[in-house]
C-alpha cells in the first residue's frame, strides 16, 4: 500500500476487522451477563473468553473452533482433576499430564491443527490451589459461554449476506470495468502502460478477496435462520461473481500485452490505431460485465463490442492487433456462455 496515508490504512483495517471486533464485544458481554444471571459468584471471565478465542472471520470456522474449545475444556478438566486427585505436582507428573493432554489434542482437533486447549486447561487445573472448584467453574462457564456464542454468532455476522454479496458484485464490476478501460487507454503510452500493469497486478489480490468473501457470505446462510429466505439470491450472486472472476486473468493479460508492446515499439501507428479502436470495445465489454454481475442480459453490450472488434479485425490483421484483441474476445465469450 505504498503512497497510502496512515489514516487511510487505519480506516481500511477498521472496515475489514471492525465488524468482527464489534461482534466479539457484543457476544462477550452477553456471555458475561448470562453467567451472572446463572449464579456465578466470581467474575465469569471464562464465559467471556469463549468468543474472544473462538470467533473467526466466518460462521463456519467459528462454529468449528467453538466446538473444539468446549470439547478441549471438558477433556482438560477431566484429565487435570483426575491427576491431582491421585498425585502431587512434580516434574514427572507434569510430563505425564502434558503428554496425555497433547495426545488428546491430536484426536480432538480439526485434522490440520493440534488442539492445545486440552493441555492448557489441564495445566491450569493442575496448578490451581483448589482444582475441583476451579475445574467446575471453568467447565460450566465455558459451556454457558459456548452456548451463548453458538446462538448469537450466526445472527450477528454477516448482518445481511444478501447485501454483502450484492456490494461485492458491484465492486467486482467496477474494478473489472475500470481495468479494461484503463488498459485500452494506456496503449502506446509507456508510463501509463507500466503503471497500469503494476496497478492491475495489485488489484488482482483484491478481486480474489471479493470472491472469498462472497463464498463466506454464501456459507453463512447455513447458520443464520433469519436470512434463509435470501438463500437463492445469495447463491445466484455468488455464481455471478464466480463467472466474472474468470475475466480477471484476461484483464491481467491485457495489461501485460499493452505494457510489453508499448515498451517494445513505443507510440507507433499500429498502437495508436489499437488505442482508438479498443477504447470503445473496452467500454462496451465493461458494460457487458456490469450487466452480467447485476443479473441483466449482457447481450446488447456484448454485441456492440463484437461488432467493433470485427471492424477492427478487418482494418488491422497484424499479430500485435490480434493479441491485443484476444482478452476482449475471451471476456465476451465468458459473458455469452452461462458455464464460463
């Protein structure tokens, strides 16, 4: 993010991480208060810790982390209380406890990451002056905090998956359209072509993020009963974004070809003609992509782009012109084919 002000970076991070932080705050407060209502006679910190440690960027992974934590706490409490009942603390006993806890953690895990919750809980029980009471408090507060988190987390994120998916589709359309038009206008201008290629490569990461977030919004529908009526619409938006995502490599290819030929040949007559002919093609192709992402028929804009390409093809059959036309042809094929 070179050249971006610190305040802009802060706002970007707040925009990306702020909703998750707010969700964790709300759920942690609810967990704490619910534990107090349930009769906690000590500050119920274990209940409030659950959302801090379990909530992730999407509901699916949050539920997995929550389940693993609860099972890990139960196993850790059972192991720790059992060991301290029969043995006094010592280095050897510590090694046995840790070994057994880590062995349990390999079983009670997601399959890719060791669950250390069993070991952490058993050690805390092991080190406490009143292990039975500590273990019981940790067990019921975690269970209560887990229940509150499981109920509230899917309801608070995303607040509106349909709106989230629609916003992502609109941003995707804006970025793809801008990339196409910017690439066509950079033909024959070395500085503009170089800058456009660098910017388009950086923009590709943002487009991938849009696709990932659209997938998360789609998965979140399974956990949010308040939004189930929007399931079909969110799925359709996700499919549109998936189709449009296939156009991103062709926008990158256009930027690379424009930069290569401009750097190699400079402002030649061929490149000047290419810029003149391809700017309207880029604008019409951008219109077809916008229509695709908005759920409209892209046929009118696609037909205008193909007609302009056909005229340019007759006017200039040179290899450079053929290569510069190819990304537009590929994108228009994607707009026409419902299967991409």
